[in-house]
C-alpha cells in the first residue's frame, strides 16, 4: 500500500508541474501579442491558434505531455528568433487552403530550434509552432522544405 501512495503522489506532482508550466507559458504567450520580424518586414501575431497548436497536433489530437513541455520551454526562444531573423530556411505553400508556412531555424542559447509562421491568404502572419531541430547534416539541410509544417 505504501508504494501505491508514493506512485499516486508522484503522478499528482507531475500533473501539477505540467499545469504550472503550461499556465506560466500561457501568461507569457498572452503578454507577447506580437513581435516584429525583420525577414518578413511585418509583425507576427500570437493568436490563440498558435498556443493551441503547442498542445494539439490536429483536430483534438493532443501531443504527449513531454512534447508539450518541450515546446513550452522553447517558446521564449521562438519569440527571440522571430525578432532577429533575417533569413528564411524553409517555405511551404498549400494552395488548396491558400496557406503559406515559413520556417526559421537558428541556434538560440544551447538550443537549435525551428519556428514556424503561418499566413492564410492575405491575412496576418501568425506564430504557428516551435520545435527542436536536432538533426544537422549536409544532405538533409540542402532541401528547402522538409517535413509537414502544418502539423509540426
């Protein structure tokens, strides 16, 4: 019975930590509102869709908690990247939904990250996602677009 109580305590502690980090990141996200991107020569808007996308992959498909926590941790680095970037690394156009995705990759601190910005039609540029970008090799990085930026 003692081991069961310890396990329940640990699970509750992990859930509390997740909730605390999620709420902290959400408050930071809401304060950010927008950031000027030198490459796009425009403001990037931080809409509710961007925060939602840190938690979900698609319609009601929740990311694993550890993946969410990693994205929450990288969020402030994504804001910094967007505010200083002058180079576009990835571009994807989805003509059927009139949407364009821009991928910006940089090393910020000890992290190599990719930050994705989305634009639908002639609308505003919006923050879409941030992910760690671990792999670097000449063959892979020669491609101009890789992966699925809508889901990433």
